[in-house]
C-alpha cells in the first residue's frame, strides 16, 4: 500500500492527504507543548483522548447547525476532516478571567466577566502569537471585516454550546480558543470551525472545587494531564474503552 502523504505537522497534530479531494486525515499526537514549545512533554493517551473529545464537541456543533470541519472519526487517533484554508487568527472567548487576561490587566483569576470577551491572536510561533485588533487583521490582510464578523459569531455559538455541555457534567467553561477555515460550496465561501476543540485549547474548572481539568495542569505542573483529560471524557461518557488509567507524563525537555 502506498504511504499516504504528510501535508503538515504541528505541535499536537499531523495532517495527511485524505481519501477524497477536499478531505484530510487529522492525526492526534501525544505531544504536549506550552509557552510556544518552551515546555514539552509526551503524555501517553492524550492524542486518543483529544481525538474523542474533539469528535464529541464537533459532532454536537454539526448537529445544532454550527458548521465544522469534522466528518467522522476513523480510528483511535485519526479523524476525517474537510480541507479548509485556515484563517491565521485564533479566536479566544472568555467567560471568566484567567491566564493571559489576568496577567495583562491584573484581574484576579476566577473573576466572572460581565460578558463573553473576544480576542484575536495571530497564529505565528516566531512572534509568539501576539494579540491583534480587528484593524490589524483587516489592514494586514489576515481576514476581511466580514470574515471577522463570522468568526465572532461562530466563536460565540461554540462558547454557548460548550458552556452548556460542560455545565451538565459539573464543569465551568472558563475560556476557549477556536480556529476557523474557509471552504467553498459551489460559488459561495463561508467560514467553518476547524482545528480541534479539546482541553488543550480551553480552560475547564470543576464547578464546585475549581479543580482544573485542562492544559493548565501541564503548563503549571498541577498534576497528571492524562488523568485530567480522562476525567472529562469519563464525565461526558466518551472514555475510550482501552484507557482505564492515566499514565504519568514524562518530561523530555
Ligand atoms: P490565554 O489565557 O493563555 O491567552 O489563553 C486563553 C485560552 O486560549 C485558553 O483556553 C488556552 C487557549 N489558547 C490556545 O489554545 N492556544 C494558544 O496559543 C493560546 C495563546 C491560548
Ligand atoms: N501557546 C500555547 C500554550 O501556552 C500553545 C503552545 O505554545 O503550544 O499552551
């Protein structure tokens, strides 16, 4: 059998050519990185868990009419997705102050925000993903004003959906990051949710204890990351049968 073509390798995933034109295979690695790869590790089982969790969230979004790139899960680590032209901006929605917002403005982590706050970051590792304004994005050609409006609308719908899904299992969605991509349906172009939706790209706190179940466990050395993601999958009822216990991550540099 011919080896399939690798198109792109990122920090947490690999994209391969798909079986049909307009499709790709997205492979989830066990690699964990933070602070733009200044901290790295391999967390056994993370890829399998994120593949399931992203499937679960994107499937739900597809079902309520929020368009995503997700087509179907192929196996433990791979999913079939629609090929998109990625917009080089990350959209962050925040419900509760945490992370860089708390640092930048000196707002205590855990403070409720008066309304969901949207921020854009440029996807550029060399520049460390700087925050950008809509004016920067339009002037430098990263997205049109119409794209940005669509991205905000998509991000708010994902935020509402995910807030509800997580609240139902006793978890508060503190913030999230999505990426979007352009697709063409005949002569019409539109943006859809792309990349992944997983505890790598959002903050999830237990509603009563505030215990963290997201990548901050790794960023801040708060415990076992695979155990945290396993708990999310368990609560949502999507725990893969072969993941019964989490394996301790080993730091490689
Ligand atoms: P921040 O507080 O570090 O700005 O992150 C806000 C949210 O966005 C948090 O849930 C983590 C997520 N995020 C990513 O997934 N990738 C990134 O590169 C950044 C900066 C944030
Ligand atoms: N900047 C993100 C983080 O701090 C992602 C990364 O660098 O891999 O987690």
